[in-house]
C-alpha cells in the first residue's frame, strides 16, 4: 500500500543546506493527529522506533518490526504537508549486509512515502550508508547512544566521555563522509557535540547533546508530558498533558459513578425537533 506524498515537503538537500543556519526543529510522531499538530512547526518529523516503547509498551526498541514502522509511517504521512518524513529502520533490518538494508529501506520509503530513513551506527555502518545513498536512499545517521545497541553498550549511559570521545567523533565523521545528509547525536557531552558539529559538513541533530548542534529532536510524548513517571535529564516538558489527562479521567469516572454524566444536554429527546450531530 502506498501513501500519497505532498510535493511541498522538505528534502534531504533542504535539510543539509541548513548547516550552521537556523536550527532545525525535529519531533517524533506515530499517528496522523499528532503529525498534523507538529507539521507546521517542524522541519523533520521522525517515525522513531521509540514507537515500540511509547505506544506498544515494549521494554526497548529491539522488538519493533518493519510492519510496525510501515503502519505508523503511513499514519504519519497522512498528516504531513511541509515537514520531511524520516523513518527509523528497525533492529535487524539493515545490519547484515548493504543489499538487505537497501531492500528494507526501499520498502519503507515506497510503502510510506517517507523522504529518508534513519539508521544507527557509525564506522561499522559507513559502507551501508554509502551503498544506500548511491542508490537513491537518503539516510540520516545516528551515533553516540544508539538504543538498538543497549546490550553492547551496557544500558543507556552517556557516550563519548573522556577518551571515548574520539570513537564517537570518528563515528560521526564516517557517517557524514559516507553520504548521510544529517547525523543525530544522542546523549553525548556538550563539549564533544560542539566539536563534532564544527568538524563535519552535515547538520547535527541533538538529543541530549547541547544547543551547539544544528538542530534538536525530542520524543513528542516526552516534551508534552504525557508520561508522568519518566523524564530523562535531556527532556524539557513544555506541557503536562499526562497530569491533565489523569485529572480529566478522574473527573469523568466520578461523574459516571455519581450519575452526573451524561447530563440532560448530552441526551436525545424522543422527538426529532432538535438539531444535533
């Protein structure tokens, strides 16, 4: 199933041209209504594999499938007119070899109308990124903390501290030189993020990587405060929708139990005289 694509959406070339310019605004989205909300303000909307944890209750991103990414990608595509749609390649869909990565990336783009895919990994993924971009697949890189590698990294710790900074910087450089149009830097020290940003030719998109980056991305549910018990240090809550929802649900339950809802204005008469929807 294909999705109609707005020809007004930003492209990888548009994003790349924003290097050192006005910072890029990026958020995740997983549904059509949220895509419509964020479209006018965002340059990039990412259908992240975080959907597994945010919407499906999975303990990590490792259980996310191609089918899940396609389903949510199609939903988000229906809500976008301007922002560039980027879709995460799920764990196991690109690591084996470049040819398999191409088949899966092409499927993601064909079935969702996405403008690019994002994949995790630095130097080890450079050959794959080069293979994909040479065949018309725009790629966004992702280095630093790479959630699909949490078992190798030992969890969600900050990456690139001390002497480990050279590894993260080399990863970013390898991804950039392989043809990625932008690179996500996740959970790395501010000093390192600034150094990487000035040393590579494509925009850096920070998440827990300081304002020195060329853009920022957050999980939309995090920044809206839809979760009341989970808040990483790098997240700023711009609303408290989770708490507001809890209050609304509590009020609804109290009114139902007290037979105060539905009230007369919510009920239908036995005649057809009123105009209602």
